[in-house]
C-alpha cells in the first residue's frame, strides 16, 4: 500500500466518523431518547407475523411519507413501538428531512408554559409542532385533564394533516379508547391515508434488539 492509499483510507475514516457524529447530533436534536439513539429499522427484531407487519408498515411509510397522513402504533410496553419510530426518524434525518419525537403531555406542557412567561406565544409553540416534516407523539394513552388539552393535540394533528405533513402517534390504549381521546375523524384519516399498527405480542424487552 503506497502513501496515497494510506492517506485516502485515513480521510475516509475521518469522514465516516464525522458523518456518524452528525447523525448522533441530529438524533439528539430530534429529541430521540438516549435509549433509542442506536436503534434502526435494520436492528428491529421481527420474528412473528405481527412484528414483520409492523416493520413492513414502517418501511412502507418511509417510502410513502409524502402522500401519507402517518402511522398509529398501539400496544403494550416493550413491543418495539419506539424502536421503530426512532428508526423512522433516523431515516428521515438521513434524507435531509426534519423530525421530532416528543410526548403528548410535553406538548401540552410547552403550550401552557407560554401562558406564564415572556417569549414564545401559544401560537408560536403550536407552530413548532405543525411545521416539522415528521412529528412523533408518544404516550398518547395518557389521559388529559381537560377538553382543552385534548383540543390542542387534535389541533396540531389536524394542522399537520392540512399541511400534508406526516405524524406518528404512539400509545398503550386500544384503538377504541384512543378514538375517545383524539376523535373518530382523526383516526379515520390515519386509516385512509396511513396505517394503524397493533403491537399485540408479549414484550421482548431484555432481549437483543
């Protein structure tokens, strides 16, 4: 191996490390939890029929996001919902898109904080969630304390729908109970222009992902 080859290998190694650093920074900026930073669609464990369908739905969404309302992932804890969502976020970031992972209660908290301090107004806070290319809202199974709080969530989802931007909702509720939280019209939109995926198998937490 001559000197030029050695230099080229070293440059490639440095470039690869820089891409990896940028990818991790992007995932942190997208607020992907540290537990899921290293998760990808490729590392998702798909053994039974339900897991294979969930992975297939995730891959379908990535290729059809421009025309899709989004995804709803419902099921027990530890069944891989956040793993797949983090993998989807990673795919979006590598394609130059923007993405954000958050929780329903945090969305409401951010809006409420705008009432008590100078800075972002309520409208500006909501706009943050309605302008990003992909918004992932976890813990949609948490019961809100008021109709106003439910209204904020549905407003954000509807604004994103009208702007042709995709949303992923994640929760532990049944589809019937989630419908009570965000409304039948919202659920129908996901059924018609996206996918509702049920994670109805036993938790595989603790197994190798």
